[in-house]
């Protein structure tokens, strides 16, 4: 297939009249459209307005989609304890698969080709099955909670770690390496020291397995860890082995000077979730300081109950504007920097070497974005349009691993209308936790 249009190669290079040639699951060539058309005359040609790398989100909660709109205007622990955890505790295996499928459809429709997905305690295999069916690239993990958890979600430490191993051996690098595993402690208040150290041991036993957890998201979490352990959240994670180049920490809002030094020294990845942080009143992550220190920062929507969308394009806009108003400096986080965070930085955090740019030999994870709307007129700069003006609804084409999963705005791999209908029937108007 030959995709022709304005090609955004990465956060620094644009080819105005360009093309991307795809062969199987790889990008075969990138360059001027006329040259590639002549070189590949027999390839199916598809015209797109903007051709860009697929967007990568390194913190989502696919299983939380039934809670969209149920926990608005609440603080973190009211949101978590009164809405989210009861939903997670009650989901049957079939319902969890449906919830995950709904999220993956939304992600693909809006241009996310790869996600790092924090699941729940039970039925994680059904999320892997849903991800495999819909065609998204993903790093998924069962949540670990062995203390301070509500009924139905707390598990014995060894049982939780053992199930994690079983899931790794079944699903890690499945679907031609499109699906991978992340060992996923929920966060420090719900995980014992044995659980956290065990998570590191499990990850170390398998090549390419990541670690994914929440960190320093809220003052109450920091206070809890400090009171119990005599050190702050990131310091405690360092103590138990949960920092490093295979670790993705979500939120990371409230950090000390020493914690920032640890993040930089260990190469730990940070996921910035601006819409979620704003909506729940958690604060503003010091992203610019992280970047200045060489800490890799990626983006995430978090879950639909705290966002309330899984639109990665709109999240880029929120990411830069929140930093700008916090620092009162319009040059704080330029559009190109944010675009890089949403593409190559995210792919690196997820553990993929050749994802996040449109380059020869790299994976064919590609999106097409339309410009036939008033928001695209005039179009002086493609990065400005993608970060400040476009939305996920402008994505019309999504390709993952060389497979077209969204064409003309319609998901090709599953019946999206059926997914919407079944989710409405199962989740709308339902009362949870009673």
C-alpha cells in the first residue's frame, strides 16, 4: 500500500507532498510521492491529508469504561473507592472483555495505535483477547492488590504473582509481538513490600516485560507512604526495585528534588496525564523540569471516568496548555515537543524500538488525519494543527502492524456499532457496589 499526503515523519521532519510505502508489517519507504509512485507502481494508493506516526498512550485503564460519567466532580479517593473499585470488583469476565473492547475501539478510532493498559485484578485474559481481536498494539497487565483493597479485589501475594507469570507465558509477545505484558502493581498503598519486590522478580525473569504503576499522584498517597516507610513514594519504589528503564510510572505529580534525581539516574519513564490530573484536582506534574533533567515523558489519557475520553489528539493540546499556564510562559512546551512525547517517547516507554516514527524498516503503525474542516483553515504549520486544533474525530485512517484497522473513520476489525449497543445495554443506568 502507498499512502500519499503530507507526511509527518517525526517531531522534526515533514514531507509536504510525500508518501509512505507499506509492505506487510513494515514501512518499506518514505519520501516524495512522485518518486515513490514511480518506484512502486503496482501498490494500492490511498490519499490522506496528513500521514503521521500512530499515537502512543502509556497509561490507560480500558476496563474502567463502564464508569464514564459516573464519578465526575469528585476527589481521587472518593472517585476510586465509591465508583471505580466497585465496578472493577463486579465485572464478570464477559463484561470486562466488553469494557476493554469498547476502550480499544475508541482508542483506535482516535488515532492511538499503542497503549500501556492498567487492567484490574480479575479476568485479565479477556482484555488480551479483546486487544488481539481489535488489532491494537498493547502492553497490558493484571493489577496487583494484596492489601488495603476492597472485597473482591484483594488477593494473596503469591497467588497474584503466580497468575501474572501465567499471563506472561500465555500472552507476552503474542499476536506477532503486537501484545506484550507489564507487571502492574496498582500503587504503593495497596501493595505490600513483598508484592512490590515480587513484581520486580517476575519482570526480571522474562525478556521485554515492563513494570507499570501509579506514583506520587496525590498528597494523600505521598503522606501515606512517608508515614509508613519513612520515605517518599519514588524513594520507596527505588528501594523495592521499581525504577529503571523498564518502568513506566503514571502521573508523578508530587516529587522532591531527590526523587527527580532518582528518575533521571535510573532512566525511569514518566506518563503525563494532564486531563485526568486537572479533572481530579491532583495538581500539575513538573514536566518541563523532568524534560530538562533528561527524564523521558510520555502521554496518557488515564481512564474514561477521569478524562472522560480516550482522545490522544486533544490530550496533546491539554498537555501543552496546562504547562504553559502553570509556568506562565508560552514557550514552555512547544507543539513539536508534545508531538514527540505522544509518539516516539511513548513507544520507547512501552518498550518498542521501531515504533513512533515513519522510517524505513520501522513498524507500520500509521494514522491519517483529515484537514477538510474549518479548524484546519488556514493550515500554516502541521504540528500546530495536530496539537492545537485537531481532535481525535479528525482521524480517518489507522494502521497497526501494517493492518488497516480504521478506514474512512470506520473500525474494520470488529463491529463497532454492536460494541456500542452491547455496552449501552449492559452498563447504562446500572448501579454498582450495592
